[in-house]
C-alpha cells in the first residue's frame, strides 16, 4: 500500500469467491497475473458465515457450488498450499484478503492465521447489523477476542472496516462515515495498527465526493498519521441490468475513488444483477476499471472540471458524522460497552435494518438532486440545522416507494444509457 500510495496507483480488487478449490486457485492466479496493482479476494460462503458446517459438507459431497469459499471446511493446509501456488505464479508480491461477513469470526481468524493470511475485513457493527441476528454485545465481544488473536499471531495483521457499506444503500454518507471511523477506533483499541476504512458509492457522485473528503478529514483527526487507507466500493445495492448501465456505474465508482483520494477499489462486474460472476467476468471488470483509472490519472484536470464541488454538502456531512461519532465515544471509553449502549439508545440506528438490536427509528430518502437525505433521524445526535426540511420527518414511505428508492441507481444508469441510445 505504501508503494502504491507513492506512485498514486489505484489498487483494483474483485469480490471473488468459489467453493471449488481448483476454481478458486484459477481465479486468484488470473487476478495476480493481471498486474502488480491488484489484490486477491477469497469471499467466504454464507454457510461458513453462520457456522452451518453440515450444509457445507452436504454441498461439497454432492458437488453443489456454494456462494463462496468454505475456508474452515477446506482447512488451513489446503488453503495455504493454494495461496503459495498463486504467489509462486508471479514475480512480485501478491496479497489476498478474506472477506467473510461473520458476526462471530473467531474460528475464521484462527484458520486464517494458520494459512498465513494477514488481511481481512468486517467489524462488530458492519458484519452484525446486515447479516446476523447475533446481538451487538455478543458480536462486539467476539470481535474483540478475534482481533486480539489476529494481532497476536499475525505479524502484519490488517482489517478493513465494512462500516462504509452498511446494507449497501439508502444510508446517508454521514452515518457510513461515522460507523467506519468508529470501527477503525475499535480496531486500534485492540492494538491493531494497520487498518482501512470503507465508503460505498451512493446515489450521487457530487455528494459522494463530499463524503470522501469528510472521511479523509475525520480519519486524519481520529486516526492521525498511522497506517490506514480508504477503500471505495462500486455501488453495493441493486445494480444496473444492462451491460452499458453497469459499465457506467463502474466508471463513476473509479472516478470517485481516484478523485476522492482512495487507495483501493472493490469493483463489481456487469452481470451483478443476474448471477455470481465468472472468473472471466471479474477479470474484465478489473481491466476496465484499471483503464478508467489510468485515463483519469492522465486527464486529471479535465476530469475534475466535470464534477461540481459542493462545499455546503461537505460541511453538512462533516457536522452530522462528527456528532454521531462523539455521541458514541462519550458513552464509554470501552467499545464493548459503548456499541451496545449506542444501539439501545438509538445513537446508532441503521435505516431499514431489521436487526433485533436496531431501534428502526431512522429512515432516509433520495432528494430531487439524487442526494441521500435523512427523512427521520430517530435519536441520532444530528443537529437539526443540518437537515433538509423539505424531506425531513415526513409521514413515512410505503413499501412501493421503498422499492422505488432501492432501484434508484439501477434505473439511473440503465435509463441514462437507454436515452443516449435512443
């Protein structure tokens, strides 16, 4: 990361995970062979995430493909051999990150340590609220144990907070930023020195640029000049259905990452709305993203002139995010207490999340400019002056309106392409 930061190259990373060992090996080799500015991914299957190992055994015996790599079931030795084979296939360092989605990841971290993998992802909030019914208290305690173990047994341990991607969509930037910063501070409290912070592409590029500037500012404020970097995700919600619309969304995420100062991009493919992508489709997306990144680098001045700078939005996001962060930090110096209390009081409350610990008092909408806005802040410590009165505290939205909001990005890029084609 230090080397790439110096050269200002954006690291490109897929969201790849296959249950078959040979396919997973081929996928990692394909990523590694592209160029030196790539990171490999082993995405864990959902059964492993929930410790449902009998289902994995049944699927593997029947040769049924899972939606990811069953790390624990395949075992540390096999995975270590796989990664060694991939590393030996290139003449430069190649690193692999495990992405798992588990609220109780201790056994995963134990297996990772045995394989020699030192890079993972998640957090006690971001891997609990979207994917699990495990309590925040239990998740936080499990993550404390897991991170301490990871740090103790891995010389170069690194974890990326998934806080900037909560539920993939309909979460205003200030909340995403607050959660990823809080998880970053949580990791530091467990003696993890090397971390990354995430931010998912939202509904409007101008707002996202403001959000990334705020994330950079608050990371410097709370984490100082330590070992951290920012990761941008191509939109995590309902993806465009057309190839052209998907490519337009990917392109915008690359521009956001490059101009917003991110060091790494987690890229999607053009078939996300249909199925799990193949190796070839992942590679195509990575090549396309890298080409866009290089083009932005060459034409940095012309690219920046096309994106409006919204200083008022940046100030608004900053004020909302810092108030959310401070409201949680003021509860207790220990996150093992602060996180559960914050959710019980509604100081952390994720829009549209059905998790049992989430009060579900908050909601968000999309304004006429395509910005994500708070519709109701519940008990969040957000100053009233930062809210858009036109959208705040309405009577609520219907299920059909929610579906319309959820498909906003999908329709925006597909319809934009359709209108151009016409």
